[in-house]
């Protein structure tokens, strides 16, 4: 019997992610923010809440948001940086993703000012560090204390007013004063309409809002910076591809998915055994920890070829193999926002009609002539052992 196991093989990792006798364990140290949120639930409790929240993450909504809402937000956020000719890609990523995540989470931004955006950005940065506290390099108790105070302010400033407005709208709906179509289509509204059907204490609603907001923003920014970095490096060695990129949305999507494979937002997944069990021919004790090395699995030469550890958007894959590997998870904890972030890559020869928000952002940056800043070097985030960019300066060349 053993109390820990690490899995690196792709097929074994896939099986472990889908094993219902292994519960989520990646966020145990970040319980101040992550306790009882969707990604930490298991069994029937997880099944019932996910079934509700999945209603928001439907393909028709993603396509509507991508075509009708997001382009305006993207252009508005990008405009001042184009005027100045330079920006920090990490900072820009937070600014553009705050609006997106607030929309589908159900956080009302009553002021809609730069100061309010900056406040939400700061909160989401802190919540992101708290959720991944297991990988923090600094004083963890300080982060926990800061997060507890921030969670209270997050609730007072954003969650409670958003709840009040939605409950008022539900009352008007029941009285026949408004139509169903007038209701916001977001996570918070879904939860409020089903309070009688699921166990959801008030404090859990706040943490659920924080989780969805940080998950949408934090992971998307990680993907945006890595994908842009990989693309800029690739274009340096393939200069003729820059013109191709501008005219082939499919190639941009392939670049994004290839980067996601190489740089999963979490390099590992962690699980705990719910009972004595056998995994990878190892007999595990109950509560034994299983670490699934996603980054290693995603670089399997057996699956992705001899150049599996290199960026190659034109990679030829086995039939049915996803380009992003295991980065979005599998099984009960597979990412709900996969299609929103990464879009849907159509079969060869078919038009692209759902690129995903990350590809849309990268396409806009390439069209504006994004280049590495020749005078400043990008820096990794020193506050975490995760492979995160903390600062990534870029310039625009018309």
C-alpha cells in the first residue's frame, strides 16, 4: 500500500482524470476561496450543481457572445494601448478578461470606471494566488489573511448588489412585469433560480462567484501570454507565416491549441483516493494522493510525435486526438468554459465560425502588428512555482 503516486503517461493520466473514485485535491490549501465551489465537489452534489451551471455554457451563447459582445469590449480595451504603441500583455489580459468573466459569472459593474476595473483585477489576482496556494513561493498565511478580507469586500461591493438586482428582476418576472428574455444569462441567476433545489449557503455563493471569475480570467490570461509568446517566437523563425496568420483564422486557432497543450493552466492535477484502490498497478490507501503530471502527459512522444516538446501548430495528430491534450481536464471536472476560451476547430476545409476568445484576442493583436518589446524583457511571476508570466512587454508596429 502507498499513500502517494505520480502519473506522467498520457493514457494513464486520462484514465485517472476520469476515475470517479478519485476526488479533486488540487485546491485544498486554497480553501478560504475554494471550499465547496463546483470544482471541489464530488458525487451527486457536484453532478447537480454542474448540471445547473452548464446551462450558461452552451454553444449558442458562446457564439453570440463571441460575435456580438466580445469584439466591442476587445476593441475598447485595446484602443488606448494601440495609441500609446506599447503595453504589458499580462495587464491587458486582465483588463479585457475582467469584463468577460464578470458577464458570465453575474457580477454587475455598476460604475463601469477604470477604477472599478482595476479593483476587480486586483481581487482576481489575489483570488488566483489563493486558489493555487499549493504552488505559492511566499508566506502563505499572509495570502490567506489578505484573501479573507478581500472576499468580504468582494461580497459587499459586487456579489450582494448583483444578488439584489437579480432577485428584484425575478419578482418582476413572477408578477408578469418583464419577460423571461429580460433576465441576465449568467451563473448567479441560475443559482438564485434554483436555491430550493441545491444546498447552497450564502457564503458558498460568494466563493462560487469568486471561483468562476478567477477561473475565467486567471487561466485565460495564462493562455493568452503563453500563446502570444509561442506565436511571436514561431513567427521569428517562420516570417512568411505572419501574412498567412492574418488571412487564416484556422491557423490562429491551431496556434492557440498547441500552446495550451504545451502550457496547461495548471501543470498538474491532484486527486485523493476515496477508498483503497489500484492505480497504475499500485495499491493505494484511502486518502492517498495522486498527482497527474499534465505537462508531462501532454508532451508524450507516443501521442504527439518526436517533437512533442516543441511548438508546432501544423502538428499531425492521431485520429480523434484533441490538439490541447489534457489541459482542459476530462471526466466530471472537465472545463465548462473550454469552447468559450478555445473555440471549436472545424474539420479541414470547413469555415471557422467559433474561434474562441483567446484566438480572437491574438488575431486582433497580430493585425495591429504586435512585436516583442526590444528594450524590455518579459519576466515570469516570482510569487508562484507555476509557469506564469508576470510581465510581458510588447509593442505595436503598423
